[in-house]
């Protein structure tokens, strides 16, 4: 009995010690089972591809499988809400992206507040779009496009991948800053717009680099400029639109988020692993082939970036009267 009593006291003391350990000790065993990474869009898109590259790296780095789960719907809101409601234990994560920041203004009745309810873990990449035109379109440079649009208000059809998409909002920002009037034509993604631009039904589009790269390489469209602030590695010959429209910049982002109240040590462990991946030459090359640039940083830096980005684009969305459909 005395031996049993001493053994119970030892176990109790050990349990008390474990309970008193700081949160940092928990990350030593994380992850101990597979982790789900939710994507708010269908398979094959930029969000899905970035998520799979990140998940593959994390699986190798942390020794557990990170499983990508595509859950499209509501402009990524369905996947986001699922993560908001998940246990804050690091086993369900979100492939956060530009749309999360835009949706805060586009949607009036969301059941969550993205900045409040999702903890920033790490940024992964920044993305940009490319301004393309039909080959028969008379304007061959950005200044010529602005001049032609001013001389022909409302007569240029500008393609969009849907209300609130990056081609739509980057185009609206251009129209506002360049002082031009072009007619927006919405499609369900970049893909359906491609044949119409090739055929001349639309003349201009601020399209995704991934979607339009083959047409650009095959000289089927004319690429005028990129929406990023500086020249890019994938399209180094194209000047940024900001060289012709001072202050113009349109870029998107990808990163990882977790439910609020996820232990800080788990977030820090994921952050360190992701930043190590962004410095890895192989993974870096895979991202750059998508027209993406590395976006490392701390969770706090990622959180501030999201807040600033959300505020900037809220003004653009409200000024253009854009609403989700």
C-alpha cells in the first residue's frame, strides 16, 4: 500500500508539473496527427496549387501529413467559417488569401470577422496580374491605352473573372486612377474570358498570370504591363503599370491562418517551418513559376499586412460600388 501511495503521489506531481509548463512545451509534440489545410476554391486554381506546395513542404518538415481539402463556395467564405469554428489546436488551418480581405467589404452579413476570428500564422507568397489586350486592339502601350480610352469612353470592353475578383478590382483601380471609362464584362473566372479576348468581344483584361501565361508565350495576346509595383522575374520585360499611372499597384497574397486562440507556440512553430520553406531554392522556384514572389515574416507582421490591405481595398470597393453576387 505504501509503495502504491508513493507511486500515486509521483504521478500526481508529474501531472501537476506538465500542467504548469508554458505553452512552448506543447509545440514539441505538434503535430502528432494529420493536419487539414482548407482552401476556399476548387482544385487547380492558384489558391489550391499554393496550398498543396505549402502542405507538401510542411509534411516533410514536421513529419506529419498536411492534407489539402478544397471547400469552394461563397468566395472562400465557407472554408473560412469552417476554420473559424474549428478547435483552436492547430489541426485545421486555412489557406488565407486576398479574397478574405476583400470579402470583409464585399459581403455585408458574414457570420465572422476575418481579422478578429482568424489568427495570422505566416504569409507565403505575393501574386500579381498582367494587363493583356487583343492583338487587333490599336493601343500597344499603357499610355496609348489611356489615350484611346479617354477618346472612346465606354467603348472598350474590359474582362473580369467575376465581381470582386482580382481582374475586376485591379481594373476598377486602373479606371479610377487613370481617369478612364471602360465597360466591365464579367465571366466565371479567367478561363471563360480567354476565347472572347482572342476573338475581340472584349479588348482588355487584367488577368491572372497563371491563366494567361500560355497565351502570352504563344503571342496570342499582347501583354502591356504587370500590376505589381516593380518588374517581376517571370515577366521581366514588362514594366509595372505604376510607371505610367503613379501610385498604381495591384497585388494579391496567400498565407496560412488558424482559429483564434490557437496556442502561440504552435503558430510560431508553423511560422518558422513556412519561412524555412520560402528560403528553400526548390520550393521558391515552384512558387516563382506561378508568377509569385516570396512573402516571409512573423505572425505579427502578417497580421498588420492583412489589416492595412483590407483597409486600402475597402476604399476601392466602396468607390466602385462593387458588391458580391
